[in-house]
């Protein structure tokens, strides 16, 4: 356990060093194309953060969810003190909160729960009510698991869709921004799993889900809706976690 904690702490120190480098670069002390600077810096933040998580997440989550929390805090510090922006720049807003919540629930049901029930009905040869009971039973829905998957879903969405995608959109067409962040999202998960055919297949599913998350974030511009969908997907994936 000590080695894993040291590894994770080293990753956070790397991320802090990167943020200081970003501050240095944004002052213009290093000559680099403005567009290239954005892609390099924002991608590097997510990459180093999640590579750091890869070594400790298995050991510390869900009982000790601190690594991902540290990552989110570092990004918030970057947004507040280096970019000089507020939470709205991450899609965190109380505007249209009810509508965003409803959209998140409906989309989560349509793209995750309904297909899961259909698959259960087909493979188990049961009716709709029995398939629904089976799904609910296997979701392991407890207050602790709910908080855990809310935390996982929203923290990843703040990083990828709230932070990266919204900044990519400042200098890229929407389609390119959504696909680029989805590729990064799935690739970083692949690094966490290790390179194998099974991992590639798993991450291809994550890429598809990330495209949906990205489009939903683009349309609603609110982290609440996409965070809810991600959380629903994490629960259903127990039947893994997106």
C-alpha cells in the first residue's frame, strides 16, 4: 500500500509542476503557437492526472476516494487562479438545473437502462417486470454505492467535458472537440486497464459513451445532465463502470 500511495503522490507533484509550467507558458516566456499550446497543455493535465490515478485507484477506491478528489481540486485551482475563470467555465451552474436533471435522467434511462433490460429479457428469457427486478437487484444500489458512483461520474465529467471539451471548443469545431476528448477519455482508461484485446474492446465502449457525453454537454452546457447520465451508466455497467 505504501508504494501505491507514494506513486500517486508523485503523480500529483508532477501535476503541480505541470500547472506551474502552464502558468509560465501562458505568460509568454516560451514561444509556441497559441492553438498548439492549448491542446498540449489541456491534454497533458488530464493525461498526467489519470496516469497518476491508475496506480492507486484500484487500492484506494471506493473506500478512499482521495486521488480523484485531489485531481479535481487541482483543476479547480488552475481554473480559479491561472485562468481567472469561475465555475461556469466548467459547466457548473444552477441555471436550468431542473431541466438539466430531467434530461440527464431521461437520457440515462434511454441509453443505459432500457438496453440493459432488453438484454436481460433476451438472454434470460424473462418478462419485463422480472428483467427490471433482476437489474435493480444487481445494481447494488446503496447510499454508499450511490455516493461513490456520483463522485466518479461527476469528477470525470468535470475534467473531460467541463474542463477539456469546453476549452477545445474555443479553438476547434464542435465535432472535432467532442471526438478528441472522447478519444483521450477512452485512451487514458486503456492505460489504466493495460493493453489487451479485452481492454481495447472495453475502451471502445467507453469511446462510444464518451461521444454521447460530449454531445450532451455541448447541447446542454451543464455538467449536471452529463454527470447524471455517467452515473447511471456506471451503475448499469455493474452488469464495470464507464
